[in-house]
């Protein structure tokens, strides 16, 4: 023998695979928030709260209708309205009427909102790097490969099935 270890991976039936994946995903989020996303700067308790999720969506998608925000976040219209109202009060977003149909309202980021998102993301990135800095190079390489695989697979998922 050359000292190498052969690893045998057993293929699970689809239903068992789905169950195992589901359980791992449910365990992933608390671990992710506690160990990776935990801010090293205590000025912010929850870096990715509901309001921040809306701001991030608007950053990536431009203007959005409140109903679309609610669908993507899985929250009711009254809750979306309340969150948007708070963001408006903070000066991070504003409501804009559609140019073609004045009945349609879009939510857009303000300059203050873009600046807030950029500064919050900088804080979160710094904390994530600091939290991951205790890992060795092999662990960092494994995590990088796993996240690239995860991103590739999730990106392929057909959102129309949801």
C-alpha cells in the first residue's frame, strides 16, 4: 500500500438524499450566522436583517415593486409596506411612480441608501475575513471549492418551480 486512503462514496436513493440535504441546509444557516457572519464589530447586531435584504435586492435589481419584494422575501404585503416605510424614513429608499402607468409604484435606492449598503457590506466582508482567518490553507481551499460548487448548483435551479 502507498499510504493513501480510498474513500468510497455511497449513492443514496433520491428521497434519502433530499432528506439529508434538507437537514444539512437547515443546520447550515445557524452555523453560518454564528460562526461566519457574526460581526467582529459589535455596532451591528444582525448584519443581514430584513431591511438590509431589501436594500441588497434593490442594489442588485434596481427598482422593484413592493409586491415583487414581498414574493422574493416570502413576506406579506403589510410587512413589506412597513419595512419600506422604515427605509424611507431613514432616507435609504424612495417610492417612484412608473412613467407609463402612474398606478404602479417602484421602490428605488437613494444615494444615501447606496452609501449605507456599501459601508455595511464593507463591514460584513471585513468580519467574514476575520472570522475565517483562523482556518488553515487546506480548510480555506476546501471551503472555497465547496462554496463554488454550491453556487454553481444553486444557480442552475429553476426558480419557476418554486
